[in-house]
C-alpha cells in the first residue's frame, strides 16, 4: 500500500510540473487573444476539411490550448453534424500539443515525431471524414450555453486560472492514485504475474484511451519502465490518435457531432496507422543492425 502511494505521488508530481504552468499560460494566451494573430496559418486547411474560414481560430486554439477553448470559438458558427464530426476528429487527434508532446517526451518520443504525427494524421483522418457522405452523420444536438470564462483583469484571470489548475491537479492526483492502486493490485495476483509485461502494455493503452494523455500520463510514465522500446513506440503512436476517446468526443457531441462515427473513425485509423508505423519502425531498426 505504501509503495503504491509513493508511486502515485511521484507520478502525479511529474505530470503536475508539466500541466500547471502550461494551463496558466493557455489562459493568458486566451485572455490577450494572441492566437488570433496566427490563425491565418490554418485557414487553408479549413476549406480542405469543409469548414468555414472562421473555424481557423477554433482549430488553432484547440491545437495549442485545449478543446474547451476550441469549442468556445466554434460554438457560434452553426456547424452541421458532419462539420462538427470533422472538427471532433481533427481536434481529437491534434489538441493540447504543447502539454501532451512534453509528456510524450518523458516516454522517449521525440517532439518532432509527436507534433508531426498528430498534425498530419489528424489532417488526413479529418479529410477522409469530410469526404464521407453527410447522411452518415446524425446529431443528437442538445442546446448548450458554452462559453469560456471571461475575466475583467489580469489578477482576476490569474486567480481563476490558479483555481482551475488546482481543480485539475486534484483530479489528476486522484485518478493516477486510483489507477496505480488498481494496477498494483492486478499485478500482485499470481495468475497475471507470469504475463506482467502484457498487462502493463494493455493497461497503459486502456488508461490513455479512456483518460487521455494528460490524465493517463502518470500511468504511462510509471509503466514505461516495464515496456520495451517497441511497445512504447506502438503505445505512443496509438494513443496519439486515439486517446480520451469518450470524454473528448462527448464535448463535441453536445453541439452536434456524431458520437459513434467519431469514435469508430478514430479507433479504426489508430489501429491502422500504429500498425503501419510499427512496421516502418521495425524495418528501420533491422536495416540499422545489418
């Protein structure tokens, strides 16, 4: 019990050192509307994805801040169910890049691979979604008043941001502690001790898929010690495309995205692309060893 608690606190501290400063930075960027000056960089991609030009600010905010900021910008655009689903697919893959790439770096995944994979894979998967017939996407739209918190001054912003960071920190510590206790309990069972590596691999994927890279990072970092380089590469690639599959998707479903289509599309491409990149990784490794 004591050992599990120590692991949970150590893993939580690693994640919190990354998340809290960037969480506050994200609020500062939003407060001063700094991302509007670079949103033109992604405007060419909005037409490619069948989205209005105004969606560029939602995309750039989601990529560098978080999904809440992205939805705050996208909510007034009156997007169709198909368009919301396209946006959900792209930003589901390519969001919070600064935070999550920093976490992936802790797992030994280079920033260049992490950024490149998520952007180009997100773009390709979203484009394939945009090409699909609109009739396949249905909405269970619920009217929702979604808005980013507004602050009157910098001091008010910092107070609100610190409170939000504190709430997020508590959630992270609780989730990581709970999952580590569960994982250690599972590993202590005799019938799984002979296949501990497989348990670690599958549990890491499970944690990332359900909780996301930010919330599941403590588990991923802890389990990385018992995983091979091949397993880490596969898990990182899979989770880059398919993480927080339930929570993130539901954020977009509130406004009109098709839950089933988004989940199926992201999961399908995560399996296909992670397998493909794994084969390339092995081929490259074998070539270097010849």
